[in-house]
C-alpha cells in the first residue's frame, strides 16, 4: 500500500529530526513524502511592499524546499520512497488542512519545539493549534532531539468511558503492524471497579484489537494524570504514546493552553494523536 506522509517543515534541525524519524519508521513501506513549507505574513496583500516581500520569501522558501528534497533523496537511498514539495502562502494550520485534502494524506509527522524559554509548554503553540484543528488525519509529534527507536511498545491510555469504533483504531493498528508492536492499554483507576458501560467498552476494544498483541494495565489515580502517564512510559519502556482526541478526552484537556502551562506535559517519546 502506498502511504502519503506530510512533513511540515520550517527548515530547522527539529523539523529535519522528525523527517529522519519518518524515514526510519517507514523504511519498508512504499511512501510519498510531501515536504510542506508555509510562507505567510500579516501585511495588507495589496501593498506593493508586501507583494515584493512575499515574492522574495517564496523564492527563498522554494530554494530551501528543493535543497531539502535533494538532501532527503541522498541521505535516504530507499527505492520505496519518493519526495515531493509543497509551498503554501496560507498560515501553516490552513496549509496543512488543504494539503491533507488535496494530496489525500494518511499521516502528518512533525517535530515539536516548546516556546523559547517556556519550559512549561509540552510543545510549541503552533503544534497545539494544528493538533486541535486536525479532524481528518492522524498526526505524529516527534519530540525535539529524539533518537529513532522502533516503536515496539505503544501505550494507549483510556478511561473506558467511551466506545471506540474500528475506524478510529485503524491508525493504531497500522502502527502495530509496522513494527510488530505490543499495545499497552493503560487505565487510570479512578474507582475500584469498572461500571457496566466501561466493561462493555473494554470488551469492544478487546474485540477490535483481537489480532494485536495487547495487555491491560491499571494505574492508581495520582493528583496529576500527566505524572501517571510519564511514570507508565518509564516503567514499561514505552516507545510511542497513542491517544484518540475526542471531546472531553484527556488529550483535549491538555491541549487547552492554560492547562498546558499548569501541568507541563512533556512527552519524551513520539506522540500519535488520532482524530475521532
């Protein structure tokens, strides 16, 4: 199956690191990688200055995109991989949404860099707004300076309060197939026993994952869910964190800016966010 992967880039080391992760992760897959750069400035479009400035920025960005494509082709001598470039004049969030539709993208992979000097951010505000806005494509967020490790252990936190359908779980199962990974389903234990709804959702989740190797884990309730998840990542040597982003989910909570500032969630491993 040919996979189409979107790699948004600002030509930083951080973006290149996410590219390297993508190339290694998908080394055995037939893929087209699309490098996307967005050139947009807030100046009235009709002013003479802005059109000259935008032309110069577009020409510089095109040059960098072509150099990046050439670098990827030389450093990734993989006959399965093909590279394309996309230059957009829309703000990054809109450019990504448009590219997903236009090129029928399967997965967005991007690096994350916290706001300068603000250690409390778990990734830059750009990444947050893109993740919140993506409704029809999973996004894989790769931490800054993360060295590639095959994702053999995938953590999937859930409170079992929601029913997951097969389509939502498809990206998770694809990651399992890529590296023969094991899924660690983490339940944060708010009460001693599951209620009827939770039991039903657990049973359905197990039936959806019946071809995957998985195990169930209960974590005691901490004051901060974030601490629990980070502890779980450490204890079980988790290589990838996967969550489904739905209304009132844990991930939706942490994507609200004030909460990020308060709880300081820093994934130390790649983070797969799947839209509902």
